[in-house]
C-alpha cells in the first residue's frame, strides 16, 4: 500500500466550509508519483490525483523581517523598518531615498525586495527541499534477465523429489533405531553397575562382621591363658624347694661323728634308709610333675 503521513481537507475562507479537495502527504516521492499516475479506487469510484503546487517563497517574519519563521514566533515583537532598518514602520520613516539599507544583507534596497541575496539563498534552499521530496528516494530496480540461472534456477523434477523424500524417511528410521538401541544399552549397563555395587557392599559387610567377631574373641581369651600359665609356673618352684630341703637334711646327720651304741646305729640306719626312700619318691614325683 501507499505510505501516507497525513490527510487534510481544504476549507473555504468564507464560512469555513469544507471542499471536495483533499491534501495527502506521502512519506516517499515514489508513492506520490504512483498515486498521481494511477489514482485511487474506492469501492466503485475512481479518484484522480495531481501534484500540489509548492510554495517556493521562503518563510519570512513581517515584524523583524527575518527568515525561517513567522510573526507568531517572533521574539523581538518590535517593528523593523524595511527602508532604513530602524525600529519604526516604513510609513513613519523620514530617511532619504539614497539612504535605503536592507537589514538582512546591508544592500541598497528594501528588506522586502526579491533581489536580496539572503532572499535568493533561502529560495534556493526551499527549491532543493521540494525537489528532494519530489524525486525518488529509493534506488531504481532493474528487471532480472530471463535466461539467468541465478535469478531463475531450474526446478527439480519429480524423480529427484521422490528420491529426496525416500532419503529423508530412511534417515529418520535409522535415527530412531539408533536412539532405541542406545537407550537399551544404557539401561543394561546401569543395571549391571547397580548389581555389582550391591555385591561389593555385601562382601564389605561380611568382612566387617568377621573382623568384629575376631576382635571380641581376642579380648576375652588372654585372661584365662595367663592364669593357667601362672599356676603351672608357681607349682614347679614349690616342688623344687621341697626337694632341696628333704635331701639336705640327711647329709647333715651323716657327716657328724657321733659315738653311739649298736642299737642307735641300727635305728639311724633304718631312719636314713626310710628318709632316702622318701626323698627318692618325692624327687620322682616332682620330676614327673615337672615333665607333665
């Protein structure tokens, strides 16, 4: 469509009565030129368009006689003489004709003259703006060549299209198969890992329980073995002491030279025999006990 910026209807000055003329402002000059060439159709009616007459005269304030703004936006609000440039109306000017001076270019002419250098410069700028809007801002497009392969590439035939579809279907099936197999492999490996982990945990628990039982057995057994060894060591000492005491006593009695009668000697002999017999029995018993 046409890129329109603004639409306004013209009114008559007398009575402010609306007319049938409409002013349409386009964003681009191409749209304006196309609208002028073809017109516009609305329902069953066709409307022609023509280029609007552009005002090439520059905007000028009639109070201070400066360009580019109107009296409504004038900041001085003080009348300037177009003949001498002083602050009074031109009707009240008393200056001579040879003293005429333009307040814009300081030339020897009235400030309202069309041959003023400032006026001509502003008029030139206005024409440039009008031409810039009227000319086409977008670059011209050239029609492509009909036999150019880049502009009009050849269309693929039906056989190539079918082959492309078959290749796409085969690729989709292969991708689906590969994904399903990968999922199965991953699931099996995870199950194996969990099973091996459970077995290792079970073995570790068994080892820990066996170590705990061994520690408990070692803590209870040494007290009884130590008491038995003490008893076995103490008894042989007592037996050795008893053997030494019994064997030494008869030796002392034999070595003493004593004169006694025959009866006493006979008694002593019997006593010594009995004592030696007893000592031999005791020594044999002690040796047997020690051997045990």
